């Protein structure tokens, strides 16, 4: 125990380290407090002990991360002070504590931003700013202000006609807009403002591009690229050595031995070149290394050894490929050239960024606005000033250094470098008299999006561990969780977290130690991994439930997310129904689990709506306070559309949305009638023309009356918008339309009304911003939607006993008896690494340089280095998020994810199974296309408990971790198994309790009742289709060989099943979600076809297409992510070129100005024309919508053509040719009809172009007229 620390009395329940953290002083102290270690209790006790020693609370500065934490801190201190006053103390101490209670409300216990505000209010005159300002806290308002300022700055640069700015725009934007440059500048602003000296940081951006020495000597290479390259190559050499050991001594494997020895030597030479910083030599080696064909082994007993050796070699091939792509994309000489060319770009980024930052600051001051960044920079300017490159303390800094006896900082791991600098000028500068007390856990630093810098904590952790400038105290005991949760967490992080990935070593000091011994011994508390198998060998047939149950619960899984959620819901139902016991810490006894004991942790809010729907279906009460679906609510979408047309009625989509909504209630055929009044004009103009032309005696007179009422209201609202506040306008709309009352009668009516009330509140808040008017409010809302800044859905009734859903970030600092961590197999989001720039608060900017002439992107050395550093930071944070998620659980932990099948699961997990080191290889942990579950699986595969799964993989290749106390289980479920389990649960439910009993046959049912039950609705068929159909959805009509013309679709009851499988919209309930979310599957034919059509639409017909031109166009579409890379690779450019070599292809080129491509159309058709046995309702119309691939509009006629990319047929076979013609005849006839109506010209020829088969068919002659 340190000097000056009192002995710990026996009745005190603090550990030795906690006790030391409470009393140790006279130096700077960093408390590294692991999850559940009682850091808040320690912090409060330290404050109380300071007060008991005679210190006044206003002489302490206590900084918390959130306002809620500050409020809790004050409440805890108040309770502790009152407890002290109620004890047996003398009158002097009682007066002292009473004084502290008086001072407490105004004590400096707050967030750092709140304290900065206090500093500015007191010393504003030192920096000459107006003390009357408004805090700019709304992110959308900030974004709109930034955009307005950027528009001005950008316009000035464009008007300046400076080549450097045009080059900057060209490099970071695309041909359509300069959105890329906008994103760059806004990102630059965030990084610059998080720096203590933004100007100095901006000045340094171009330094990395000054090439004055060999690349191998550059710090960026030495610190970031070289270590990673050496690690990869050393690991590869180790794999070759393992290969050699496998095959040595076996003559029939001698070829493999020679291969391994030769390739090992090449890898060693490459490693030596990089180690010696000879990058030119290393580059040449990397380009020369080739891999010979792997020898085939025919001896049966040697095939397994050969396969294992081959697997190691394949890993090395991939490692080299990744290394080349990350370091040797171009030669060192070319890299120097690219870096010199990038230097002016880096300078221009600095110049333009500075102009934006200065102008934005001026605009905020002009409007009397201050944001959080300003608070920090103004405070720093008050506390210190920079003179001749050196920071000097101000009188204000000296004032606070004398005022505060101690500065206590909670959640220190989440501060940034600017905030650290502010703290420096508030604490005593001499470390020997240090008064800075910091508490945190770097393993829980998960706020990089707020530019938190965990390296600040790590630097002090390492320094103070050696007693340099301060003392480190580690709180490792966990008083939150059962030992099983702690053991499992330790098992995972002992293998995952180190300085390379995670940024701190998970050593003995970091390990979680069980500190709560009151949990009773019990079974069934092992951590469980729940794996949903997306692909199953089971049939896809639905489990047929008993008739009395089938209407209660329909369990269907359209994608992996729903599969995982149904599996989770099933497990929760099992916990509740089995009355799983949990230990209640308040009553100190076991009790059955309740829904409120369970929390679902998600990486994002993206799936919250699906969670709500799934759990409601499963009968599980669920509470999601922020489902991020406010703007997706129907009533809000209608109101936003209405506000849009009040601002500007010449907007077709919002106008039609309002006309179709319950406010006006038009049908599709009525909308079509309005459109026919003026086909080429806006819908509003068509509407006004319709009103003008329609006479009283005409059949559309009733429609006109409804529209007149609407346009009258619209005019009134537009007038109100000019003179009233927006909140008043919205209230007037509610009164005029009774829409508020209408939605109250819908399902979830109270929630919908609350949503509409919230819109009024939001409008009132908007009026307090610096923006005014309806146009800006609509823009405000659109920007919130665009940037995914949804409003939280207002909470109406909070079901207390409900499963709660929250993000991992929101759960930080909380604890729950049972935790499910969802979506564990979600791939890490590394999208920021694919931009043309990367910023780093220390390394500056990494640029991908686009050569002006050939438009090729080159990764500069700073870009490669910063990308490598950023990758480690991103994955380190993902690792820390996993730590936060696992340590929220008190008693039971579930990890939920999905793989294609069990074989895929083991294949992913066994990638590093043979590695002999304690920590998994960083190359496995640094894989971008990985997930939290992969990390967990790779850690578990080496545990001795995994022997029970040995039939899935080769345990001989696994380096086991034995005698580890962690215990866990792994369960696999597919859709069929989940459905069967749900059916059993519901069967039990249906037969338990009077209210759930199956209604037995009741002989007293009257004939009248039976007649009602057997009533047949005469227009049943009309309910099986919609008024709106697309051509692709009714294509089945044309696949019947007898339907040569338009054809009719049968919707008889007997045909409903087959129809639902083919026609999407024809039959209710047939919609399925797309499967493209499954990133591992191959692109579908439909995706390839869609992409091919889009490519054909954009091919320049003004000149002969060439392979280079079409390929360049395709690469551009892939780079701009219009076409996915995997899909783009499947497009056969040669087939496209072959088509343009045909006579018809040449005809398109010759008539390029007359060619219309991808032309959408809509037309009304009578339902009876398309659907057989349709009820006798002659007036029923269908609105048909489609897209014509292309046509040539000649002076008097048209030539229609249509591509097919997914149909392979032998056109030489007459029978096959006849079938393909019959397949598409009706569809093309429908296109022909639409084209005639649109152009009022006859169609003289129709061509069907089979790109895959390489044939052009004349549909009139019904024969192949050209081959490609």
C-alpha cells in the first residue's frame, strides 16, 4: 500500500486496488477499470473522501462523458453526503457537509462541453466574442449550414478559374457531380477541428508527398507498411516450413517438397529485400514470383497429406496477392512520380479546406451560433495561446490550476487530442504534483466516429505502468457477471486482442477476474452460440400447422436476418416457458426469468423494424424506443409529400402520393385519367387542364368535384405557408382534412397520432433554428432522410415487462441478466477505406491519384500507409465493441449469427486452427471480409471442448487450448427446424389455459351460423390481383403456346398455388424479399441481365463500339458502384460487340439519333382482357407498366427490339426455336401495343435479340434472320 493510504477496515468491501484508487494522491493517476469493476463507485467514494478531508466540492472538477452520467454522479454524491450527515459526526463536520450539499447544484460536475461553456461565459472577453449566442446542436441544421457555406466557397473557386481547383474536383468527383469533393471537405473539417491547432494540421497535409529520399526510408513505410509486410512474409515462410515437414521423407511427395523449398526461398528473398528497405529489388521479386502447377498425387493414402500441404500453399498465394495489392501495385519509381503529382492536390486540399473552415466560422459568428467544436476551441484559446510555435498558459489557465485541487475525468478512453489539451491547461503542469485522476477502460473505447483517440489512454497506461509521470492502478475484478461469462470473454480476448489489433495487450492485468461470489451454483449458464443455416439440405416445404393454430402464427424466413430473429425468438420463448431461473441481486434469491430481463444488442438500428415485426408475430413483448422508422411511417410520408407540394406543386411523385393517399383517395384509373389530359407536362399541369376541360355532364364530373376541393385547400395552404409558422400550417392541415382523426382509426392508431403530433413539435423546433420558411423545412426533412438522421419514433405505451432492443453503443455502461448479441456474422463495414482519400488525425491525408490522361487511379504511399493504419483502427474498434457486448451480460450470454451451413462454419473458423501461438495471427484478425462471429469461432475452434464437433473438421491440424475453464455450446438450426419448434410451442400454448383452448365442435351451431361461415364472396378472383401490374409480373401469360396474342391469366382457385410461384403481384402473399443480401452467392442471371441492359442503354451509338470503349464504360459503372463488381465480371462484352457487328446492330448505329432506349410506359387495359373468368365488372381496369428495351422511331413507322440475356437455346433446332418465339410473343405484342399508343405510329418490325444464344429473331417472320 502506498504512503498516505489508510489501512482498509474489515467491513469495507473494496478490493486492495479499489481502496488504493480511492485514497492514492499527490500525482497523476490512471485507473484502468475493466467492465463491471465498480469504477463509478470508486470515483464517488474518492470524491466523498476528498470532501471528508475538508476540501470543498467547488474545488473539484469532475468531467463525465454524458449529461446523464453527470446527473447520476451528483445524485450519488448527494446520497453519500446525506448518509454522512445522518451518522455520528461533530457539528463542524456537519456544517461542512451541509455546505457541500448547498454547493452541489453549482459544482463543476458536468461534461467537458458544459464546462467549456462555463469557461467561455466567464472569460469571453479574452477572445473577443459576443457572449450572447445559441448552441448549434441539431446535426441536420449544421449540415444544411455547411452545405450553404460550401456552395458559396465552391462557387468562388469555380469563378477563379484556377487549374489546381479543377484538378482537385476531377480527382475526387465523378462526371455527374462533385459530391465526392463535398464529402472530402466535410470530412477534412471534422478532422481539423478535432486537432488542437487546425491551421498547423492543415499546413502539414502535403508534407508526406515531398519525396526527398528513397521510399524505403520514409517514416510512413517504416512504421506502417514494413511491419505488416514482414509479418505476412514470415508467416508465409512458416507455412512453407510446415509443408516441408509434412512431405519430407516420402519419395512420392518429392515434387511437392521441391516446390515448397523453391517457393520458400523466393519468399525469403522478398522478405530480405523489404527488411533491407530495397523496395526496387522487392518490387521486381514480387512481380517475378510465379506459382507452378501443383503436382497431382495418385497414391490414395498420400492424398490427404497432399491436400493439407496444398491448402497451406494456397494461403501463401493469397497472402502474396494481398501483399502485392497493398504495397507493390506500381514500381517504386512510378510511386515517386505519382507522389510528386499528388503534392499539388494535397496543397489544394489544405487551401480549399481552410477557406471553408474560415467561412463557416464567420457564418456561425454572424448568426450568433456556437457548436461543440467551437466550445472546445474557444476554451483552448482562453486557456492558452501559441507564440512563436510554443503554447503558453494564460491567466485563465493559471486561475483554474489554482482553483481545482483535483481534476477527475471519467471515461478517459473516449476523449480526443483537443480535449486532452484542454485538460492539460486545467491541471497542474508538474507531474510530481499531479492532480489529474483519470478513470476508464481502453478495451471499451468505441467512439471513433466522434474522433475519440484511445492512444491517449494507451500512452499513459504504458508510461504510468513504469511509474513515469504518474501511477497506474488496474481494477480487474468484475462484480457484474457470472464466472461463466467472464471465462468465455477471457478465452476469446486472450486470443484476439493485442497491441496490433485492439491496440492493447490482453495480458494478466487486463483479464477479467470474478469478484462476485453470491451467484448460486447452477447449470445451464454456459454461453450459447446460435447459428442459423441459410442453406439447408432440408426441403423448403413449410411445416403444416394444425388448422386451429395456423392462423395464430405464420413462421416464414425470407432472409438470414429473419432466420436469426426467429431463432432468437424461439430461444426466448423457451426461456420464458421453462421458467429459467436467474439470480435477483436485490432480493438475493433465484426467480423465474421475465421478458424485461432480456436485452437484444445490435450493431446498428437497421433491422429494428424487422425485430419488431418478428417478435410481435412470436407473441413476445418488445420495446424499441428508436426503431429509426419515423419517416417511413405512412402517415408521415403522406404529410411530408403534402408539405412538398405546398411548397412546389410541380413535383410529380409527391403530388401523386397525396392524391393516392386517404386525403384525396384517388384510384389508379383516376390518376391515369388525369395523366391523359396532358401526357408531356407535369402532373400538376395535367390536373389543372383536366379541371379546365371536364364539363358538368361528363362522367368524370364527380372526380372533378373532389379535385376542386383539394386544389382549393392546396391554394389556401400555400397562402398560409407564406405568412404563418409551419407548426400552425400543419395544424390547419389536420383540421381541414381530419387526417389526425383518420389515422387514429387505423391499426396502431395512437402511435400514428403521436407521430403526427411529433411532426408539429419538430416544426416548432425548426422555427428556432437559423432557417426559415417551408422550402427550408422540407429541405431540412429531406436532408435528415438522406443522411439517415431519423427522428426517434415517439413512445406511447412502454411495456415494462418487455424484451429491450438497443445498439451495442447504447448499452455501454449498462448490465442485463440475459443478453443476446445479434447479427454477429455481419461483415465489418470498411467502406471508408474505398474512398479516394483517407484522413488520419496524426498522419494527415492519403490520396488516390487519378492520372489526368488515362483516368487510372493510383494508390499513393501515404494512402497505402494510412489505409493500413485505418484498417487496424477500425478492426480494433470492432474488437472493442465485441468486448463491450460480451461484458453486458450478468448471467447468460447468447451469440447469434448465420452461415450457409455447418461445413462453411467450420471452414471459416478453422483458418488459424493450426497456429501454435497464444494470440491468433494478425493476418487472420485483420481480414476485412470477416465478422465478430468469425473471430469468436477462430478462438473457440482450438478449445478442447470442440472435440465433440471433430467429425466436421480435422482435429489433427488443431493446436488445442486445454484446461481452460470456459464452457459453451453451439447450436445449428435451419428454417424447417425453427418452424417445427414453433409449431410445438404453439401447440402447447393452444392446449394450456382456458383462454387458449381449441374450440371443440359445438353441435349448437345453428344453420344460420353455418351459412354465414360458408358464405362465398362472388368477387373472390378480384382480390387475387392488384390494379397495377408490370409486364414482367404478367409474363407467365405469354409463356402458354396457345396465347399468341395478349392472352389471359387464369386465377381459378385450383391454379392459385402455381400462379403464386411465378407471378409476383397477381396473387396475394407471394412477395419474397430479394436474396442479394447473401454476399457469398454468385450473381443471379437476373442481376447480370439487368446490368447488361443498363450497359447497352449507355453504349455510345454515335460511333462504332469497341472492346476498349465498352470495357471502359463498364469499369466506370463498377467504380461508381452502379454495377456491382461481381456482376460486372459476368457480363460478356464480346457478345455485346458481336451484336453491334450484325446488320441490325449497324442499323442502330446508323440511326443513333432516332434510337430510343429503356423507354418506360404505362397504359390502361381492361382486366377481362388479361384474366380469364374475371367477374362481370366491365369497368375494372389494370394499369400496366413496363420498360421497352429499345425502338427506332422512323418518320412513319417504328422498329421494336428486345434483348434477352438469360436464355440459352439451340436456334438451329426448329422445335426449340418455336418454343422461344412462343415464350416471348405475347410480351412483345404488349410492347407493340404500348408503342403504337405512345407514338401513334405502326410497328413494322419486331426483333428478339438473344445475346447468349447469339441470334436475332424476326418475330413477324418467326425465324432467325442473323447470327452473331
